[in-house]
C-alpha cells in the first residue's frame, strides 16, 4: 500500500522462479527490499510455490498475479488460499484472473460462460465458504454457476487465525473492472495497458463498482505491473526492449485485449498481429511494434531511470507497482533504488 503521507506506491516483484527455486528467490527479493513477491500461473502452481516462499520470508507480501480462477472450483481455491494464508502468517494477497476461453475449455477442460458474471459469483462463493469456516454456520451457497451446500466437520478447517486473504481481480475490460469494485478487495491491472486506457476505461469502471458496493477508494487497492525494459548496459537494455516488443505483440494479437489498441487508433495493428499469430509468425509480429507503441506500453532504461519513470507514470493511480524480473540475478540491480526509495519515504514522513 502506498504511504498515506507521501502517496508513494510500494515496489513488488513478479518472477517466474522455475521448479524448486521459489523459496530461494523470494528470500533474495525480500533482502533486496521488495515489498511483495508475486507469482503468475503459467507452467507452475503459484499458491504451491508461495507456500514454500512463506517459509523463507517474514515481512513481504506474497501474492498470485494471477491464479486462474475458472480452472478450479471456488472450494479448491478457498482451501489452498486458506492454507497459504496460515503458513505465511497473513501475508497472502489472492489475485484471481479469468484467463481466456481457449485455455479454460481446451487446456483445463472447464466450462466457460459470461466471465464477469461468473467471476462475481466466484468471489462471493469464496467468501461464503470462508464465512462458514469462521462462524460455524451452515454452508449454503446456491448460485447460477456454483453451488456449495455441504460442509461436514471433517472437512472444516475452522477459523483461520490470520483471517481471510484479500482478494484482487485482474482484468482488462470494463466489465471485469466493475466487478472488482463490486466484490473484491483490489484490482490487478493487466500488463497490456497504457496510462490513457487506465484513466479512461479501467478506473471509471472500478469506481462504478465501488459506488455500487458503497465503499470508498481508500478501502480498495490497485496494483499495476507495467512492461519494463531495463538493464545495466546498452546491450542488456536493447535485448530487454526486444523482449518487450514480443510481449506487446503477443497480447496485441489477442481479441479480448484489442480494446486497448482500439482506444489509441491501432485497430489495424491488432488485425495484422492476429493473422500472424494464427500463422505462427511470432518473430515477424515483434517487428510490427514500433517505438511509439513501445513507449505507450513500456518504460525503457537503466534500473534507476525505469524506477523514476514508473513512479511518474503510475504512482498517482496505483498502490503498488510490480516489476518483472527476468532472472534472479536481475533482482540485485534494484537494491540501491529500493533503499533510496525507502529513505525518501521516511524523510517525507518526518518532514
């Protein structure tokens, strides 16, 4: 959470730790000075790895960015998140995302329908399950998509001594942003976003949801994970820039995300990227991302330059900024930046 005095967001890190290295990398990230350690769900189960990371860290937030909600039932997620919340002594931040239809139906073999409505009910079901464990009241959730009406003593873990984890939703469009404001504790802004799209589309939709739920913005957290191309040498920065062009091309080819490009008048770029993705021309796709598009989505430079640019672009609208570390060795470059940021916050608080 950003300081209420100076409004400065905290810096978290998102990594792909690889099998067996989450605990080690989380420990290094905490020592470097990151406030949070986030794992996405690609080729590993993030909650399983965060359970390991909870044993080598003591202060940093541990979060999923994201955990694929529709790949599992609310009961499965409620149980796993409850365990990690206990293991971490209350440091879990459960970030949920919907993924896209082909992955849910063809990779996970799970149903797909009206993702925003399903996600709203998913979060409500999670809280109904946690309520039953906390209070001992009968579990009686009967929704359109999920029904949870059985909880016998053998399967009831009882109240969690550290409470329930905050739930954050991730998304790109207006509908999911609005649902986050209605039922979640925060919103995780997708990496495929520009500051204009955030200001004109995402934040107004979140505010609509908050108004519907009767909650103020201060009770809700917004996290951003901007695309970053940084390094310690010119060659490293050039390689990182090329990598980010590939990220933008990949997301820009996805029909569900074309609204971001449409807002900037780049609909034709989506059509080209989509056609190339169908042909498997991934390298060609990267070449279509020119410097203007790159600058709209990413910040580029040394670690120090990137840190300043991230705060300048995203600090006023977010509570925490996550940076992606492409390797565990790249964590060390942030040490001096994070220590300077910490010292500056302390000075501003005392002033």
